[in-house]
């Protein structure tokens, strides 16, 4: 094959090139170690001496010309790729993932917002409590099982990891003058074996309001707004008589089952109702122990599990998922 047609073939190949990856192939086809042009050099020896110099020069020229052309094409591909990136401004530079608030904190925030809108102040209490604030001042009888080391995490005879957020009621009553309305969030600890609905550590939000002439009607009015904002406008709730040592009367608050609308399902155990919190009117004895005059003041208190609220709202059936740090699970809750 003569030099000219090899050159023309190379030009054709370059013209028809479809993608960048073909360039090295074409390059080696012509000027690689076994390329068509390179092979011609080997033929030089079979030529008469006087023609060698001339032909050698010609092959050199073609080889250099092709080298230049290949370089130009390489540059062209490089610029094209660059321009595509620049022109497509909608293209991600790299997959950017934004973080989001943990489902538990989203739930906390939602609950804070509801109570803040009604004038409640958020106050945190200590996680290491003493017997007095965790039990004594809350009217827990000496024989109550929670006071046993088997049920709570005691450090010594007097101090323990709080088993609920109710001791914050006492701490505020000891140091603030009524009227006040407080919610108090935070971790609580009990000697529970971990399963789908229990954990040795969990989160509660305590709420309490102390003023004059406060009764169940006030509690109900606050709960009405809470249930509407957290579970939905047409979700019903009821106050069911219960017992807590530090409230009298005491009650549990149930909402109409949000899964079956009250018809009965396995979540509400066919009762049509789901328990969401404990509540009651603060026992006069608790006021006395905290230095507040029960003749003058009255108030209500309530306490709820934050995990439970999150699980009900998001239809999460295992509490362990909330603590598991499985991003695939957590990513679902966009906040
Ligand atoms: N502290 C109670 C519990 O942990 C809940 C509660 C709070 C009940 C306030 C009544 C009033 O079960």
C-alpha cells in the first residue's frame, strides 16, 4: 500500500471517529509499533539506495503530520467533555446528599412547637437524679417497685438515672413562683429488656402548668390542641381513669386509633383506642413537698414517650429502628 492512500485512510478514520475511546486504536493502527506507517520504514531496506532517503523523508513527514492530527483530536475531545460539563448546569458535580434531622428530634421539635405556641417554656432537668426528686417528692411509696435497684439504675443509695421526667416538676416548683407552664424533654432510664416497644433508655416529654383554679377542663383544652396538631384535626381523644402517685385524679390519654379509625385492629388491640400519655391534676401533697401552697395553687401535669409518638405518627413497628442508625431507615423521614 502506498504512503498516500495510507494517509488518506488515516484521515477518513479520524473523520469518522465516534467516541474518544477509538482514538488510541486508530493511532496505533497507523503510527503504533506495528502501525501501517511504521511498517513502511521496514520496507526502506528493500528499496534501491538512491530512493531510500527521499522515501524515508516522506514517511517521516506523514508520520509527523499524523501525530499532530492525533494530538489535535485528543485536545478536541478533552475540550468537548469540558464544555458538556459547563453547559449542563443542572448536572450534579457529584452526588450530594443532604443530612436531615433524626426522626426522634423531628418529633421533639413538632411537640415543642405545639406547646410553645400555647406559651409553654422548655426546661431541661438532670438525668442523674436523687431519690427525693425522682420518687419521694412525687409521692412514690417506699415499697414501690421502681424504687428497687432491680427496676432502676442506682449509683448509690440516693442517686439514680431518672426513671421519668416528672422530677423536673419538683425542681421547677422548688425554684419558680407560679404561674408557670413548662415542658421538659429528655432521656429516662429503666431496667427494661430491649424489645420492639421497650428500651433501657427512652425519651419523655413532661408538661405541667401551675396557676390558680386549674382543673381537668384546662388540661383537656391543651390536649385538644396537642392531639389535633400532632395526630390530625379529626382525631378523637379520651381521658381514661388511671393511677399515678403524684396526680389526683390521674388518667391516661388515649387517641382514637389512627390506623383503623376506631374500628379495631392489631395496633389498638381491637379496642379502637391507643394510649399516648399519662396525666392528671397535681396532688396537693406534691405541692406541699415542693414548697407551693396547695390551698392557693393548683395545676395539671402530663408525660409522654417521644418514641411512642414518633412510632404512631410514622407507623414504625419496632422501637429499636429508632436507635439503630440505619441510614436507609432514617432517610425516609425528611422532616
Ligand atoms: N411520669 C409518668 C410515667 O413515666 C407519666 C406522667 C407524667 C403521668 C405526668 C402523669 C403526669 O409513667
